[in-house]
C-alpha cells in the first residue's frame, strides 16, 4: 500500500465537501473492491472519504407508497437480514461473497462500482429501482452505463436505493467457479404493470434487460412462456470460465429457473 | 497454502549466514544454495524452516528469493525479509502437472491387457525448477504399469520448455499423471468393448508379489483384489440404480466412476534413483538423544508442514520403549540441530524418516540394554524391555527406563571399559525399494444437464497403506488428498492468454476447492499388506488421495453423460461447468 489520508465525516454534506475540494479524493464504502484496487495500484487517490460513519445513509425502511428504502451505506449482511419485505433482494444480498464481504460491502459501493458480474445491479434494474444521490434521483434504466461505469458524477454519493416491492420475484445466480461472483445472474420481477428481467455477468455491455423475455413473461408469467427464446452469444463475455454461447445459454436457463422460483 | 517467506540474517562477528524460509527440506536448500548459488560452505550457513503452513510440493524447490535475502543480509549487514503476496505466489511458485499425453491400450480377444504405449509432452515452463525433469520421467514412467500385469509398457516423454511459470512436483508428482492416463484409457476400453469397467480391471490385476513391472520397478506387496472388494462394499454399488432413479427424478444425470491406483513412494532407494538419473541421494536421518531423566529428543531430517510428525513419530518411539508419548519431543526443520536429511515429499516421512528413527532408537535400546544388564548383574541376552522397564527374564528383577538413562549420564556404577557414557545415537536409512501404496476409489456424481455443473454425491476410497501408526492422521491425509484431486478434476487449472500472460493470477480466477465442493468421504484403510522392506511395514499415505481421485471423478462424469444419452468418451480436466456443457453439445 502507499500512503493516503482518510477522513471519516459524519454527514453527507461534510463528505460531499471533502470530495469536492482540490485534493484527489474518493468515497470509501465497505472497501471490498476499493482496497484491493489500491493494493494493486490500479487507483491511487490521495484521500479516502469513508462513508462508514454517516448515519443518514444507514437503515432500511418502507415509505408511504410501500417502497423499500435502503440507505446507500447499508451492508449486504444488513440487507440479507433486514429486507424481508423483498425476499428476493434479501436472498441476493445473502449470497454475495462470504460473511466477511457481506459484513463490510455496501449496496452503494456495489452499485457505484457496477462490476459486470456483480449481483445488485440486476436487482436494481429488474426492480426499476431509484438510485438516490446527494443531488438527484436516478432511474435504474439511466443509471448503469456499461462496464464499471454509471451515471454518477465525480464526488456524487449514493445515499439511498428505493425499490418498489414486486408481486413476485427471484434471483438466480450461476456462480463463476473461482470468484463465486455471477457467471450469469438473472433477476426476474413481476409487477402489476409487467415483468422485468435483468441479466448480470453475461454481457460485454454490463447489466441489461432481456426485452423478449420480459414481453413473453408479461403476457404469461410461466417458464413455458420462455420456450424458444434465446440470446445471441456474440455480445456476451467470453473467458476462461465460459464462452459467450455458454453464457447466452445460461441466461435462458437461469431466467426459467427464476420464474419457477418466484 | 501460505505464501512463501524468506528472511536472511548475517552475523558479522562469526561470519555465519542464517536463512529462515518456508521449505519442506532445509538441508537440501542449504546444500543447493550454499554450494551452488552463493558459495557459502555448509558450516557457515544455517537454514531454518519451522512449522510451515503447507507445502504440497511447491516448497521443495530452491527459489531465487532465498538466495537474494541471504546475499542481501550480508551485503547490508542487517536482516532482510521477503514476503510473497498471493499474486506473486501464482506467478513465482512452481506449478504442477501439465502433460499432454497420447495413450494406447492393446487388449487381446479375451480382454487381457497386452500393451500400453504413451507419448507425453511434459511442460517444464520457461526454465527448470529444482526437480522438474524427475517428475515426468522416473516418477511417472515407472508407474505406467499401474495395478495390471500388462507385459509390454512403452513410455516416451519429451520434456519441453515453454513460456509458462516453471512446472515441478506437486502432491503426487508424476504419479497422478500416470494413474490418470491409465485409468481413463481403461474406462474408454470398457466402453468400446461394452464390458464392466470393474471386471475389466479385476481381470488384469497383478495378483502375485513381488512383481517386477516392465518399467524398472518391483512391487514388493499389495492386494488389489482386497481393496477392490472393500471398495465395492463401501460404494454400495447395488444401490446405484436406486440413486440413479432419484437423480433422474430431479432432472439430473448421474454417473459412477471407479479407478485403481498404485504409487511408488517412500522415495527412494538412492542407488535406484541414481541409475534413473537423479543427482540426489534419498536416504533419511534421525538422531535420538535421551536425556538423563529419560525423556527423548528425536531430531529428524524429515520435515513437518502439516503432516503431524510430532504426533506419529513420537508414538513410534514411545511404543518401542513403552513410555508415554509426552516424553518424546520431535525436532525438525533446522539444519543447526538436525542431522543432514532430505526432507519431506513423496510420502516418504514415516517410511524413510520414520525408519531412520527406528534404527536410531534400536541402537539406543541396544545400549540401554547393556547398561541395564550391568545394573542388574545379568546377562545381556536375558534382558527384556517392556512398558519402560528392563527386567531379567524369569526373575522379578527389574530396573526402570529412567534409572538406566540416569546411569548413562552419571556413570558411577557403569561398564565404562565396554561402552561410552551418554545415550545418543544417529542413524541414516536408505530404503531398499520404493513403497507401493495402492487402492481403489469410487466417485458418484450428479450433472446438471442444463448448466453442466457437476456435484460429487459420494466418494469412497479403499487404500492399502500397509501398517498404520495413527489412523486419524492417515484419514486426514486421505481427506486432504481427495480434496486436492477433486479440485484438480473439477476446478483447478492455470490459464494463459496468447501472450503468455497468466490469466489465473488470483483466486478470483483460479478456482480452489472449498468445503461445499467436496462430499463427506467414506475412507477405509483396513486392507493392509505391510511393506516388506522397512522396519515399520508402512507405505506412506500423503499423496494417495491426490493421485487416486481425479480419474474416478472424470470416469463418473463421462458415465453420467453417457447415461444421459451423450456420446462422450472423454472431457479434459478441469471439468468446469462450461466444459461439461460443451461436451454435451457434441
Ligand atoms: C471475495 C469477494 C467476493 C465477492 N463476491 C461478490 C458477489 O458474489 N456478488 C457481488 O455482487 N459482489 C461481490 N463482491 C463485491 C462486493 O459486493 C463489494 O462489497 C462491492 O462490489 C463494493 O462495495 P463496497 O461497499 O465494498 O465498496 P468500496 O470497495 O468501498 O467502493 C467501491 C467503489 O464505489 C465507490 N463508492 C462506495 N460507496 C459509495 C457510495 N455510497 N456512493 C458512491 N460511490 C461509492 C468507491 O469510491 C469505489 O469506487 C465480492 C467481493 C469480494 C472481495
């Protein structure tokens, strides 16, 4: 590691101020991604602004409209234990990494990072969730912007994520054998106005919605509605752990299983 | 598992260098580094390798960092420490396996094996690691007869340089490769001939011992029928159909795979490995020091990095004398206080190191008997040692172990004209032959036909390790070996891109087996044909699990795919979900 400063503000306002002055600063969530990145010198900010001491971005609640509001600093373990109103989401959080990762890693950090194999982005996109920051509200469809890229501006902090709770939902994760991230993960959520299907781990473009599956399932929410639907492997990630064709195939399998489990 | 570490230290007043390192064989490092790298004579160089957190072969070899730290400590006149990160370990620790082999098996009309022929390219990596060429040659070619009386065996190995990380010994070293090739081709033959793979193996078993194979070694003892009988019982083969039906009801494929293995371990007779081209002697050493009050310190040239020598070696010595194990201290891992030894690998610790310890302890007992005879004024031939008491046969005269040891150091009433005072003996033991543990393994898998994911449902291992000193340690060794073999079969593998860049440079891409990847094992080592040439009758158990398990996993997956209607006869390891799925696509 090289030397850097660390600040521990207790309000979002102070954090934003620290992030916007001239020093090259970066917010620190659970550090599960950022710290290894620093160790490898892939990022070398002069200052980390830890969000861990900010109570405003903690906590899970339901608003008047019934939406589940999760603070941007809530850990995966706390979502797993406290998001019972949205069981598929709690289940997803409970299967991220291992206990150490879940006790540190946060929903805000995961979304800001937007790893193409991360689990949360699929839940946020499939739920049409709203990502709330210190300056604005961003719709899920506008938030994810390819691999490791999001609509967040420099120094913008995710303070909350708001999920409308679906009638039925499930997340199916096929683990990459080494990292246990999603080789392919599919989140299916059924709302009164239709079904949304979001896929992580598979595409070279990052998390995406599978429009044909959504259309078919919106008409008939049954695995059989997916018969004959398939994706093309050409835009899919192809690596040591599986070809694009394999991933495309897995998307169909996991979607079917998610519908059956929902 | 723990990454390597080295600390160099230099004492300016004495001119002595000390290297603390994570090694399986500190004496070998002292010789290689002192004589061949840095030019430090052995009496000015001490190498300390205390309780190392696992080795599995990768810590046998002499690594550059050891020499650099030792050199730098002298140049700077201060200690120099190097700690390997996990990512550095992936690109600097020697890797294992990596053979490309073509194997042919010939059978006569009655399904007797008549010949085996193999052509192997063995990757050495970019440059040679310490023992690299010995792995695909004398640790591999000599095993190609397996458990079978095939009269003709032809092995051609070409060791090749590539641009990968160096490849050297890894738990089993050469023998897993031999076992895998043979046991896979036998299953393939069974498929082609439409015969039962177990029956085909049984029919070709070697049944008479000693048996000189066509590939340079002579098996002293074994009973392959007994281990296979045991295995069939453990694996509940008759229940397979019912389990198959259960899997099918869940939409899963199920398969059963069986294989045998033989390994040459307890390495090794120095003269034999010398003839085969090795540049090292492979004896082992032990010094047994008895203290005045009767406690013992055993200084072994063998090394413990998780094998539990401290327990099993102490048991052996305590048993020989009939005293409590707590009176025996095992010391290892420091060239300053152990005799020159070759270290631990090749399942050699108890078979070779333990034998040296037995020989040294025998010398101790012989001398103690003389002292006891003197103390009791009896003839030496009449002295018996039992439960820590020397007694005169047919009388009630006895003297305790502690009184005899005290007399050795306070020699007032002592036969000084016949024997020296003190009670300390050293023995070097060079085995007469390898030892040949063998066994039969069975694996049952489920395969998810939609994803290609394999789960191991049952795993049974019937091993013949000869005599057993500590059954729990033996089971633990088998469990660990099986986890590694299953890891090799299903998960582990190094990948490089077209520029030679290692793709599996962290645990994010290199798939290690975890607890959830392995089943509850059923292991048995009640079939025991003791080794005929070492004093303990032991064969060694450290590598068996890793040697014996990969083929049964692959045999089981191929069986599952075939029962599922896929015309597959082979899938290369690791059987990752994507590979198995691809195999199913034809
Ligand atoms: C062994 C291991 C296994 C894992 N397995 C999985 C898995 O199976 N599935 C999965 O989805 N993930 C997995 N992860 C990743 C894990 O979920 C991380 O916690 C997550 O990706 C990052 O969250 P964090 O809070 O640790 O963020 P950090 O590492 O602290 O930060 C990541 C990035 O987000 C920024 N950031 C942090 N918080 C905020 C915020 N509130 N607002 C704006 N920007 C912010 C940081 O500046 C940084 O750029 C795994 C990680 C490890 C180490």
